[in-house]
């Protein structure tokens, strides 16, 4: 579009200055509200997360708005985003001796599969880190808009957690540790969501379907909640004069305590809540700490699967005697696959330490790295139960790992600055808690998956906006309630 054509369009834009902005905001909120799931929809054979078509439409609206009205660099992704995309994309050049597919049919098939994996993974990073970031950075431009987006996200998260509660109740009677006696769901059926035979089946809508059947992921579910629950706490505090909001937030926190069975991720959830609580003020922080201690005491005393999975399983390096009996003929308590997976990832990294095996090629390479670790490949695979930092290093090398740490460090610093500047108001405190949780949960899962990535990028955009909000738009200009001996807390 030429400069002259743009000038001709300017009067129409001026006549309706808010239309594109409002449309973009609605699309951004809808994309965020569709995030609490891992289920995909096939569009012409291409599996798409429900948020992705909405984000693509939002990107189109953002591009038109940027060309017509904005044309500034304020909402464009920072350098760390571009570097992470580059670290993933550069893997194409290390798939073989050249970019030309080899003549041998087997080698050619392996090359094309690797090429497709790298392109697919890079395209997803482009969508989320570059395009979606620009959308959320533009759309979540005020605290009021962020509050609306958070409430929309919590409504759909409530539905996912409701299903998880149902699965957790079912687990009490359907628990079946013997693989030979479990029911396997091979075809897409609602019955899979109404059954829970193992702790990692309790995950609401955080499951996928493949040629292997139903693949639930409690790690993805817990990681998602680690990013969302700080906002539940912030809403509970800021809306404490509204009984309906208080009850809703309290129920969500109780449901999370009941349904989260991913022990390796529990510290990320609890620390995120504690950071949010103490950032909101000493009084809120103390109450949050009491709540965390009470939760740990209750599951410790009550026992059952919650105590086993949260307090006992994370500290066991080897399979339990019961699992070993069902898994191995001789009953040997081999190293747990979660821990063996980390050593296997280091084995992959040793083959190409600088650039890794290629983005999206982890599963293709990991099977060759188990040899020295015993029979851990015979253990059941829990989707996404692995160290996200080592996954990044294995697939994109030390270069990719360094860029990921740079990205996390940058936003942790920005969130800390925003929280200090805001003086105990809810959303910067929640963003800081979510960033702390993100950095910690990546030790036990890969948060950069469909659904969770939408939330991550939305929070990154919101953090950027809290640093650059004009004084009129900052949270501190809203009504503040002061309590004796405590910091300020917003009364939204």
C-alpha cells in the first residue's frame, strides 16, 4: 500500500478511531479464554488449537491497525523474542550436510521429517512470540482491560477445573495401577474424560489424542494453573468487598488444591502464590503463607493419593515397589523415567552442544539416548513430564537455552519493577508471581505448548505495558484501600 493510499484512508480511521482497537481487544480476550485446553481441531488436516484461528484473525486486525494508525515500534516484540525464534529456526541448517534431501529413501524420509519438525516448531514460535505478543501488547493496554481478560480466562479455566474435580472424584474408585487391567481409550470418545485410572489422568481438558489414543497431561494442567492462580489470588484480594467474587476465587483455589497431583510442579504453584501474596502486602502474604502451610498439613495428615503424589513421589528417584512389580518381570526398581529423561536430554545435547538436534525433534532423538540408563524406556510416558530447560538445550542447543534464560530474566526484571512501582496493586503482583512460577515450573515441564503459550505471551505483553503505561493509565490511579500496618491494595 502506497503512502498516498494510506493518506486517503486516514479520514475514515479518524472518524472511527476506536473500532479496530475494540475488535482487537475482543479477539485477544476470546483467544485467551480458549486457552485452557490441549485439544485441537483439524482444519484441512492441520491440527489447530482453538485459540490459533482467533489469534490469526487478531493478527490481521492488528496489522491493519498498525498500518493505518500506529506505525510505531512500541508494541513490537523485543529482541529476546526474535533471538528465540532464530535459535529454533537455525536448526534447519544442521539436519544434514546440505538443505537438499538425500537420495536414499530412508535418509530422505528422516530428513524431511526433521525439516518439517523444525519448520513447524519455528512457525509456532513466530505465531506466539512475535505475532500474538504484538496483539496482546496492543490489546491489554490498560488495567481495566487486563481485568476483563483475566475474568474471561478464569471463567473457562473454571470449566476445565470442574472436569478435573470430576476426574479426581472418579479416581478414588477407578484407580488401577495394574497396566493389564486398565481400560485404554483408542478412539475419541467422551468416556475417556469421565474416567481416571491413574493420577496423571486428572487434568481436565489438558489432554490430546494421537495414534496411541488418549494422552492426558497432569504436568500441563499444573503448569497452566501455576500461571493462572496468582491472578485468582489477586482477584480474591482486590474484589474482597464482592461476596460472589470471593466465593468464586476461593472455590478455584480449593479445586486446585484437590486436583493438582503433579508433585514436581507443586513448588512452582505454591511459590507463585507466595510471591503474589507478599507483593500485595505483608498481611496478604502472611495469610497466603498460612494457607500454603495448611494445605501441606492437610494432605500430609489426610494421606491418600494427594500426599503420595505431592509429598512422597517427587523425592523418590526410583519406581515404587508396586510400579516396578507391574512394569518389570523381575520387579527391579529402575530409575524413574522423569529423571532418566534429563540424562537422556544431556546425551542429545552432547551430540550438538551449540545448536542442538533441531526444534521439535526431541522425540525422534530421545529413544537413542536411553541405552545407558537401564530399562526406563519401558515405563509409561507421561506427556510433558520433563525438564523444559534441558528440552530447550537438547533441541536448540546452548544458544537456545541462553536465549530462553535471557527472555525469562528480562521479564522477571520488568515484572519486579512494575510490582515495586505499582505499590501493592493486584495485577503487577500477579504478573510477578506468574513469572516466578514460570521460571520454576520449566524445571519439570515444557510450558511452551499450545494453550499455555497463549497465557504466557499474554502475561509478557501485560508486563511490557505496565512498564510503559502513561501515568493516567497506571493501576495506582485507581481507588486504593489502605489498611493499618499494611501496604496498599486496590479496591477494583
